[in-house]
């Protein structure tokens, strides 16, 4: 039982490049979400999903796309990276109806 | 959606109780109060949650006022390992009803436990 696994842990991009942050969980959790955390700030919700095939926007969705084709995976896509997207990204999952979010270890992204 | 207000930072002596306050004056009757903490650079970790009654687990106690407009997280015997940012958040009801938990985090309280 690995919990929530995020890859890569570190990534450097140039402005305009695209990439995908991967998130996988092996707990059969219905709910998954992505947060970003900037220095000195709390976590801000980007997108979330309540089950396979269902996604919705959070507080700061612009510049990011998500999909949920399986229960286990919830990738976050940056189609054209911008320096403003330099941040630490956390993926989290939770069993529907439960109260506890389980977070991944984070992915640190730098956009030059 | 209910918002929370926390002090940006607090100090506590090692071995003493740490009392972290949170205001949530616009909380709705069916919204829970959750507490998480984030140790430097790690993913947040769940601590405790409650609706109306006080709650206690192996990590902490949660005291919710009778009007539910504020709460206090208590770490009974703080250690250096408890130095972290503590987030008080309120569950937001989603479009899919009770099964959806769109948890919104604020900036939290940085608790510094001093030796």
C-alpha cells in the first residue's frame, strides 16, 4: 500500500513547454485533488475529481487541465508553462464520505 | 463557503500545551471543522475533525465553542517535532452532496516549539 504517489519530485521547464504531473493512489479512493503551494502561502485548490470521468475546477484552475480515466490516476497537465506556475504541487485523495485527505509528497516545479 | 481566520504564528515551549485558535464565524450547521498540519516541505497530515462536540485522539484535542464560531486545537505536550504550519479548514458542500469534500486551505498558523 503505497498511498499517494507523485512523479516527478522535481522538474524544471522553460516557458511554453508542456508537461504532466502524475498522481496515483492505490487505496481505491473516489475523490482526488490537486493543490499548489507558493512560498509563504497556503494550499490552493486547482482541480478535483469525485470519481472516474468526473472533474471540476477549484480556486485556481487557469492554465491547468486534468482528466480522470481511472480511479487510480489523476494527472495534471500544463499545456504551456508560465513562470507564474512555479510552485510546489500536491496531490491528495480521499474515500468518498470519509473525512481524511491523504497527501502525496509533492512535486516541485520551476518554470524559467 | 465558510472561511477561517488563524493567527499567522505562535510560539510554545517544549513540553507545554499548545493552543491554536481558529475563527469560523460564518460556518454552516452541517459543516465540519478539520485540522491538518504541514511539517516543512512535506504534504499536509490530517490531525482531527469535529462538528459540534469536543473531540480527542492520540494526536490532539479539538474544542469547538457552543455557537460553533470558533475552535481551538490543543497539543497537550508539544515537542520539537510538532513545529509545523497548522491549518484549520471547514468542509465545503459540493455539487454532489455529502460525498464531495472540496477542502479549501488558508495560510494557517506557524507553530514554533522552542526547546
